[in-house]
C-alpha cells in the first residue's frame, strides 16, 4: 500500500531531469520527490518508439521512476544493510496532487548547503584535484562492485563536500544495464568490462563540458545537458 498523499502546496520544483520534476519533500529536508511529467516528457516519447519490444515489458517498464526503483532494489539486495555512500538511496513511492512521486535522498554538503553536480562543479571550479580524486574513488567503487551506469553523464553525479573538505561523488540517477540480454549482470568479467566502457563515456562527457566551458558555449552546455533554459537547475542540484 502506498504512503498517504503528500501535500505539495507551496512547494515548487527546484530541478528538472529529462522527464521528471524534482520537488523538496515537505516531510523530510533530507529527501526529495521525483515526479514524472504528464506523458513522460521527451524521454517518454522516445521510449514509446521502441517498436515491438514495448509489448514484452510491463506498462511501467519505461517509466524512469519505476526503473530507478528497480535498480535501487537490485543493489539493496546486493549491499544489504551497508548502503554505499556513492549511491543515493530510494525510499519508495508516495501519492501527491501532481502524480506519484519517488522518494530519494537529497544530497547536501556537510554544512547542509546544496551540493553541486559534476557539471556545475566543472563550470565553477574546473577539473581540480578534489574532483579528480572523487572520480577516481567512484571509478574504483563501480569496478569493484560492478555497478553499471546506463546514462553516464556528469549531471547524474553530485559532489558532496565533506566536513574535512574532500568530495564524495554520489550517483543520483542513470543506473542500470541497457543490454537486451544482461550478460554484464550475470558474468563478473563482462560486468567489469561494461563498467570501464561506461566510464569512458562519462569522461567523454566531462571533456565536452570542459571544452565548451573554455569556449564560453553556454547555449551548447544547456542543450547537451537538458537544462530548462535557465528556469530550473539540472537534476541533483
């Protein structure tokens, strides 16, 4: 049974992903609510064009909230009670006046301020040593535990500033395996290879942001990372 309805009166979305609006959770400042826009947005429209495969899966298979919840449960079984600091946790679904919302961790710095995602950090501080170290630790975690990123983008990684000043890279979205036959989930060597391939895709995305930032190509950055024309910060802010 779903949790009682959460009243979002007076709450405004503070971020937007490809097809979801991100609201603060009025019950808990450490959580936020991800709510799919009507029709699933552009991502939903693309997923509706997958041809005959759409008849193989359940109706909610291509819903981003349902997908993220499935990935969370898969890794919850793997890590059990020792939830890793590099993954934002999910806490189930609630009903809201604007649709069903997925409750997820809201990543903040040690002082309680909003943490920057990797794209925002790159634009503000560049590819400094703190970021380099945080990404190196994240890569080690992904390879060791064969955690796959379906969407390897800087927007899907938030950098939490710890009390001692170091950064912890936290994946807030984009987990999953896009393989039709999930060999990377079944065989460790295949999984580690897939992790390395997706990591290269992430570094390519990081290099693209750095190049455009140096050129001052703000319009290109907004288009390539789904920012809502300056009205909303990217998801994870």
